[in-house]
């Protein structure tokens, strides 16, 4: 039973939950970027290069024989994956940069001085009364 309790405590830590949310959002973001690259960015680039479909660019090492599939190096899909990575890495860079700048602003904000203790207040009153008596 203690293993289940430890697992529950581990899973409910803030860092683990944050990491899980990050992985889920990152996966969804990755799908969006993949669609952006495959469906929006690459078709115009392919059209500019003479109606090239990058997903079909490949080098055939061994031709298909009967039911055996051809052996190919799919460098067009690799190019699309590199573009996906560059977009995701850039987005993460700017997100982290924004988060770090927010942290710096939070750290730079001057902290309010702590309220005086009861002893300090009492000593201040005594000092003021002594000053008053000496001035008379």
C-alpha cells in the first residue's frame, strides 16, 4: 500500500503535473506546426521550385519487386521535419525568453520594508518623548 501512496504523492507534485501538461500541450502544438509546414508552407515553396512535392522526394536504393516494397531514402520528409523542428524550437525560445523576462521583472521589484516590531515602535516613542523633554 505504501508504494501506491508514494506514487500518488509523486504524481501530485507540482512539477510532475506541470510537466504532464507541457507534454500534452507540446504534442498538440507539434501537430499544429506539422500541419502548418505540410499544408501551408511547403506547397508554395514546392510551387516556386517547379511544382515539387517535398513529401514525395526520395532516392530509390532498391526498386520494388513483386510484393516487396522499394527501399528508399525519403529526404523530402526529412526536410519537412527539419522545418517543423526549427519552427517549434523558435517558438519555445521566444516563450522561454518571455517567461525569463517576467521572472526578472518580478525579482527586480523592490520589496516593501517590513513593518516595525512592537519593540521598535515602543523604542521610537521613548526616543521621541526624551527628545521632547530635552528640548524644554
